[in-house]
C-alpha cells in the first residue's frame, strides 16, 4: 500500500517537474498538475498538502536520485580522475535525459529561496547529493589525488561549472551537445582540483 | 598487599600523577611498596634486583627494552624474575602498555610489555593472563588505584583487547564531556580555554575515538582536559602520540577520524542536518563579560 502511494507521489512529482519546466513554477497550479494526471484536485492534496510542500519534496527527490548515482560511482574501485569523469557524465546525462530535473534545481530551487526557507535550510534538502560530493572530495584528498582546500572552493568550482554548462544548454547557446563537452570539462575539473 | 613499582624507560610522569591520588594515606595503609622510586619503601633498588623480595603485584612504568638497565640489570630480567612470583602485573601508563613516547628512544626494540603500538609482541606472551594494562599519559591515579583495589579484593575485571579494564576503558573520553551539546550541533570552539564550543571540528580533540574515563572520573576530582578547554590528545590509545595534536586532520573539510563506529556517510548526513540549526543560546558566551 505504501509503495503504491510512493509510486503515485513520484508520478505527481514527475508531472509537476515537466509542467514547471514548460510553464514556469509560479504559472503552474495544483489543478494544472492534477489535470495532467487526470486526478481530482482533492485527491492531489492527499499526496501533497500544498505547492510549497510539493516543491520541497521534488528537490529532495532530485537530490536522492543524483545522490544514488554518485554513491555508485564513489563505491567503484577507480581513480579519482575516472570518478571525476563519471560524475560529469552522470550530471550531463541527467541534464539531457531528464532536463526538467536539473532545470528545476537551477531555475527553481536556487532562484526561489523564499519557497524553500522553511524546511530546506542550508543543505537539508540536497543532503544526499552534497554528501556524495563530499565523499568524492574527501577520498580524493585522502588517496593523494586531490589538493586539500576549503570544501566550498572545490564544490563551487565543480558544481558551478556543471550548472553553468547546463544553463547555457538550456538557453540554446551551446553549439554542441552536452556530452561532447565531457572530455574537456572532466579534464579541466580534474586539473583544477588535482594535487599536481 | 606488597607492590613493586618498577621504572623502565620513563619520564616518571605516572609516578607524579599517582602522587595526586587524593586518598594516599588510606592507600598506603592497604598496600605496601617493597620499592617505589619516590615513596619511602622497604627495600633499595639494589635489593630488588639482586634478591627476590616477596611481592604480590608488579607495576611497570615506562617503555621496555632489553638494553635498558636498572641498577645494572636489564629491566627485562627484573620483569621476568618478579613476574614468576606476583599474582598480577599492571602496566602503568601508555609507554609500559604500547611503547608511547619512549618507543622513539634510542634503545633497541623498545615497546610496551605486550604491545608495540597496536601490534601484539612475542615477548612475555606467557604473562598475558597475569597482565592488566592501564594506559594513559600519564595514568589516571584513580583508575590505577581502583584497579589495584580490584586485584586486592580478587574482583574479576573484564578486559578489552589491549588488556585494559572495561570498567574504565569501555567508554570514550567524549562520554561525559560538558561540551557534548556543542558537538551535537557542530558548534566550533574558537579558542583554547573557553567554556564554549566543541574542539573536535578544528582543535584536534580525539575524545570521540579515545577510550578512557577522563570525563567520568575527573582529574584531581575537579576537571578534565576537555572541560577545561583543551582538546583530548588521545593519550590512552596505542597511536599516542600523533603529530599536530592541536589541529583536526581534515580532508576537504571532513575530519579524517570520526567518532568510533560512525560511518562517513552517516556522519555527513547527520552533519548536514545539524549544520542547518541556528541555536542562539549555543552561539553566545555562557556568561556575559
């Protein structure tokens, strides 16, 4: 029973993501989301009591999705250089296959902090994702591949870079497909973070 | 009970610490030192090494090397001789237990009685059943004395893998620390000696992964390092002394050593949550200047 409810919640989050990406966060209403799923508005509220609650659940869902992928990479017995490339690949692949997810993160979560101020303070709602990035950094430094530095200077370099590229892609400014940048970007990030 | 206090390669820090035991008169009524380096005792060191003086407990202070002599006799020989007649052997302090600071001395093959840091040594293997380790730099006087009373009363002590009584070493020094609330909410200490803040995050405090009762049985019945505003230096552990004792070794902001039994992912998840708290009460000084 619980699984069925969870499945439905995920369907709602997916539809909401797609509508937010197409129409914008503020222009999308709960009735719009209900309609897209052929659900009654009343029933929608059984799953999410408000659009703000839905918004927070979605960011947690995205963080869990990416966190799980990164955890698999972190647990592989490969060099930090290879991990760097795999993280870039996963991020760009997600941005290509599920553009609404990264779009939500960049254009809604980061740009509408007032929606997330209660319950998503600090890194609370993106914990799974950030934890795996921290582990990637920590293990990289520990094995001597990466240079010791402040976490945020490294985090900003890595995620700011990837986010920026996906943003440019979203604006249709990039001349090439995202995956064509994987080699150069992985090289640049690793070179910037590495100990040498 | 008759006790021999044998000093091997040592700074005598444990001897000094022991002198701070608050009920010394009572102790000296119940135990007799056949020899102690600074307390009046029945025999001279020369007597101890040349004869076999009846004795119940052998206390060893300091790291052990065959090369090191007392009254022209190797400490190893003295230990071998007395270990045969005593009921129990107690290694007093971290040097006698694991080698400690004097493991770095110039004497050949210096180690603790049964351990070279965390590795068991082959020497004295036949004495393992007789030995109790009381590590610490220096030894906590009450932990030492309470162990001696347990021996006197034939109380069976449960020991950990390093032969330390669990009664005193099953706990971490973190247990009972007055800064635990600051640890829980990840609030750093900014200056040694201040009452506020936790020293685990920046100042090298090893209490969450150091076994001992420092915050449970206070020093001089008054205080502990962490309560007073100094980080725990991990002095009861086989790894003591590490380097850079006043800084937390971190890799990209993550402490290299985490509280015992806590996985990295779990720690980071919890840390991410606690960092979101902003608790005014804990951000302020406890007392107004």
